[in-house]
C-alpha cells in the first residue's frame, strides 16, 4: 500500500476533501475542468488541455476542448475506437449526436428548421443500429477514461482510488425532461459517478456560465456582475443557444442568483451557420458539390475546418482563408471558385448571408428573454454576458451590442476566449462558491381529471358516468405547478389520487399520465398545447392492500395516495415517488412519450 506524503495535495484525508469535476459535453466540442474541494480560489481551477490526437504515435493536441466525435473500430477496420482529435474525416464516424438526445421534444419557434430536415435526410443521422444514447455513452466513456488517467498522473492511482469525485455535467437550458434523463443515464453508463462515493449532477449550461461570471472568473469580462444587477446569460454553443435571466444579490458575503423567469433557447447555434454554408454551396454548385462524400464536406473535413477559421475571422479585419475543395464541372468564370487550385474564396457579403439568419434568431431570443425579465422583475436588464464557442464570434458580438445599445444594456464580451467558461462554472457550482437560490419552473405540469358535470356549461360529448360519483365531465386539467413558479432545492409537487385496486388482480401496476404545457398560462382543459410528458408507473406489488379500507365490492380497496414530483433535485433531473399514509411505497418510474419531430 502506498501512503500519501505530507506534500501530497490529497493527504489531508479523502473523507474531508474530494475532487470537483465540470464536464461540458457539447454538440461540437467537449471539455473538462477540475479542482480539489479544499481550494476556494476559482482562479486555481484546472482546465484539462492535453487531448489524444494520434493513436499510433501518442501525440496530443493542446486546447480547452476536444471534438465531440467518435469512430468505431468495427466500422473502420481499426484495433480500437478513436475519438476527439483522433478522428479524421476519412473515417466513418459520428458527430452532433448530442442533438439526437432531444429528438422527441417538440421544436421551439427558434429552432433551425434545416436541422430537422438534415436529420431526416441523414446528414447528421446516426445510422446503423446504435442509438443516440449508446453513441453518447461510448463517447463519454472515452472522455471519462482520459480524465481518470490524467487524475492518476497528477495525484497517483492509489490516492485517486480513495478520493471521492463529484461530477457536474452540463446540459442545455432547453433540454426536455426525457433528454436530461437520457444524458444522465448515458454518463453513468460511461462511468461517471459509478465509483464508490462518487456522485454526478446536472447543471444548466447558462447557469454554469453565470457561476463563472459572478466569481473571480469574471475578470475575463469588461464589467462583472454586481449585487443589484439584472443580468442575462446568453450561452451560444455549437448546437444550442440558451438564455437565463438572473437577479444578483449578496448573501453571507457570497453572490447568489435568483432566476428571473424560465430559461429560453433554441437549436440555432454555430452549426446553423455550417448548414447555411451547405445550402449556399448546393445552390451555387449543384451536383458538383452535392455529389461529394461527407469525407470532404462533413464535420471535421479539411473544408469545414477552414470554414471554422473563417467564421472566427468574420467581423474582424483579418482576411479569409481560401478553402480547399475539389469539385468537377464548375463554371470556369465562377467568381468564388478557382478550379486549377481547387480553392474556394468566400466574400464578406457571402459570409453575411450565412450568418444573418442565425444572428437574427439569437437577437429575437435575447429580446424575448429581456421582455420576460422586465415583466417579472419590473426593472430593466442592465447587462448581458455572452459565453460559449459561438459567443466568440466577432460578428455576433457586434450585432448584439449594436442592437442592445438603445436599451442601455451592456454586452459583456470576454476579453479572452469564453470557450471554457461553462466547464469552469460547473466546478464553481460544485464548490458552492456561488449559488442559485431560486429557479423558475420552465413548464406547467399536471394531470387529466374529470369533474362533476355542470349542466349548461359542460358539453354532453365530455360526459361519462362514474359508478360512485355519477355524471362526470372528462378532459379537464389539474395543474400542479405552473410555468414560472419559483423552485428551490426542496420543491416537490403533489398529485393526490384515489385509486381503486382489486385484491384478486394479478398485476398491481398503476399508471398515471403526466402532462405538460409550455404556454405562459396553461388552459383549463386539454388542448393542442397540452402534451403528454409520459406515463408514471407505480408498482404496488409489495404493498399490503389488506391494511386499507375495502369498498362495497369487498374484493377492492380505495387507495388514497400521492405521486410526488421532485423538481428541485440536485442531480438535475425530474424524479418521482409514490406516498401512501406518509410512507414511500412501490417502485415509481416514468416512460416518456415520444413526439414526432417537425
């Protein structure tokens, strides 16, 4: 057994200190940050930057993040899977798989309409028999193994074995409850939080970014958040754009945030500009471009890597790079393409055409969130913090600043790169150096119910007869919590139910539908905006029903119970439990309802 020396950073005891790790799993890139829990200086948070780049030579690529790509050995005649920078465009690989985790959610008004079309057309389709959860889990497993290897190098394997790790995995603010559960399950399957004593929690990406802005990490911004500020954090990533509004206060010499209104977002991140490029190329060059393999035009290809550099340069005084791409049968007089050298040169006018539809969606998102914050807080927003990979775009920064200047809103643009803010902010949350005191429920939750029939009010087509309560009207909603309601870590909502169960029945599975509605004011009755989140199943097989009052049938009991929906769970996902006579009973799960994508 190897004993720690006095100089070892973990030598003060594994029971007292633990490691806090932020995991930023992104659509296009992913990153890791970590720190020992006894350290309360956010500037000491370590960003992991040495990523595998060449399987054969062992060479690494230095950077804050690694590509969210994986190539399977069996698909490419390899000895082992490749991931991140190891994946070349010539390999059959998977990318953008994060977007598939939320495929069943209804699209928002701000989603890129071409994303759903490209998923259907197969451009970002998963293919084969692998599910989005499986591919995500396999990629996260590579990320987890790399992290554990790095921590063993830094702290030694024996010390790491006795040191707890608390993981904070980021998630988009617009993620559905189903996508959150899928993400958490994929991470656990990959290894996160599975060692004895380890934990894993989810945190909203803009919430993590907010943690970074109100602590010592805010030195990266021209004007940091201060008590009394009403701020919006805008996280512009590769796949999603998320916005949250907060009121900043000081409590016990710590800054705390109170969420002003439900988070808002859409699938309109930096990859939407990439999709606009594909559309432009298809219009300009037709089959000359459309016939090319994904190896030459897809994510990770030399062509798209060159475009990524040009995206970053747009809005600056730097000249664009020529983009290499071999195409046949192109008009020799084409103003953009030089066939001899197989070079494509984009102009600022073309780049503006590619950027503007995406920037417009983001500006509309920002304005809608500003209006929501003003409505709730009765005070103006005075600062917007821009983070995320696409948030580094000079053109996006300029357009947002120009739009918000008349409203006296300062756009806080990082003096350096904001790429690592989300992973670092997740670590800050894990250290509890900054906290979110109250959140806002992002949707209304409820169940379908029947009411006593009201003559002259209810329609006959709604009517049915209950053997005990007589004529009833079906199709009403009982909303247990409404969109915008304040949520704390202790918030549970209760669904009181009366269930008749038969003693002679072979199965005692109770099923209750849980509905949701994204309207600001949910309707009284079931309608087109009321959708089913899923079916809550409660297994009461182990419950002794003879303890409860029997009905006149004698073979049945009336069971008064509560389904408790726990919204404030630290792990970051919706959870359920069934309570009978103040005791938790049975096994409660939810089977999510699948909704068709647009």
